[in-house]
């Protein structure tokens, strides 16, 4: 049966376990931070299956529907993929003596790593969800760690524990509040999965001085949203009610956008509060697909009908926003710029808001909050 040592071996063989974190990962048993029974796992009836999942480099969903007993089955909390956790720690460049603030305690596994590496007194972690707060705090105590565990809004920081050398988020954010920036020491750093409804698969690493953070985007993370900034909360049936929309055509294929990270990143900067999903395609229907655009306010939608081999595609859009027009215009502007990758972009965040720039901080391309 798999154990923590198996997980360590997997991470080492993949080259994702930094030497300075190896002893910590060996010492903290992930199994102490995973429930015996989840919707997907049951330690009592399938101990080997439970251990195989826990001691692998995969995320494990530990809560659905914010803990509601009945719901659509939306994952709302997880034990993050260990290699992704290590990626955050590497970007944060955590050093001995650092005082660290974590947004999103969840199971407590990341906080345990921090305590093992730095000492309990150096670690503050906050959880928005009451049930998760109690679970994470209990897991940490049972594992022998005593960081400061808070229940509340992590985006407000912790003035009583500030200032911090490093702030890390284990949930996706779409804004970095000025109150949080103001609690980071000069020369400190914030690392968070960052994005918006259209594209949320980037880390942003901000070096902070004078309450202002400047840094760049990297990686390809996939984390749950912070509850306070949750995006992509509409299903097609929430927005589309068989209305007749305005028809048109486009030469841009849905596949020029869907799962094209650099294009989605740019479009997300310029088309707020909108997200897309592709239905069809794949092995079952490779020649046809429908690309949906949905507005988070549930007032507007659009579709693009893909047919293999076609040079143009039929569009339909409905509501106060012309979603396909917005997305098409953004995609066209990205193509005209030479299809720049995310690694060309960075962010400046301050009390007055956040902007994204290309190349250098002075070349602002979008205001993002």
C-alpha cells in the first residue's frame, strides 16, 4: 500500500521536489490532511484505493457545493496537487525566518509544510469557509502543528499579525486588494493563482515595496476560486432560455480560442465577466461543436457553430452585451500584436487598482480592477 514515501519518490523522479523542501515533504504525512471518506474515496471500504489517491501527485476534491448536502456537484475545495503547492513555494522564494500569510487553509496541508519548514510562530493561515476552517485547524492540531489559524476574509490580511515577508494564496484571485499589499514588508512577495472568468490559469508573482506590487505571470495552475471573487458561476441553462439571438458569421474558429491559453489570457483582460465552454468535438463528434459564451450576470449569451473544413462559422448572440463581437475583437487585436505569450506580460497592483502591462510596466494594456 502506498505511503508518504511513495509520494516523495514520485515528486523527486518528476524533478518537482526542491532539495530545500524535501525533508519537509517527507515529514508531513498527506494522509493526515485528507478525510477518511469523501464523495470519491472511502478509506474504510477501499483502503488501498484511498492510499493510492492520497499519495499521488494529484489534487483531491474534499468539498462540493460549499458543503451543502444537495447541489449540482460543483467542486468547492480540495487538497491541491503537491507539485503545484511546491511551485507556489518556489515562486515565493520562502527563506528561513520568513513570516508567511496563507490565504485558503482548506485541509491545512500547506500550512503544515510551512510550519515544518519555518516554525509554527512564523505561519498565519486564514479560511473563509467555517466548516473548512474547523477541519483544517483540527487536522493541524492532530498532526502536531500550531500556526495561527483564522476564520475570515483572507483578502483583508491579518493586521494583528502583519507585516509579512510572504503572502501566498492557494485559491484563484481576480484582484489583489490594497489592504493586503499594505501588510507586506518592503522587499516581500505575493504569489497567487490569478485570472478571471475567461482565463484563470496563471500565477502572478508580485514583489512589494511601499504598498505596491510589480511582477509577472507564469505557469499553468488550476485552483478553486476564492469565495469572495468566485467566477464562472453560471450554467448554460441559467443564461439561455431558448431566446432567438442575432445571427452572423465569423472567420475565427472556436478552436483558435478554446484551450489556447495565450489567446484566452488576452481575451480575458478585455472581455470581463464572460467565459466560454465547448460542447461537442472530440472523439464522439470531431467534425461539429458549439462554442458557448456566457455572461456572469446571466443576461447575455453567444454561440459559434463549428464545422470541420468550413472557412466561416455561424454565430448567434443575445442580450445587452454582444459577447461574440467583444471576444472576436479581442482575439483579432491579439493576433495583430503577433500572438504574444503570457510570459510577455506583467502586473502592477496598488491601492488604486491593478493594471496589466506588456514588456515593461509603463506599457499598460489593460486595467483589471
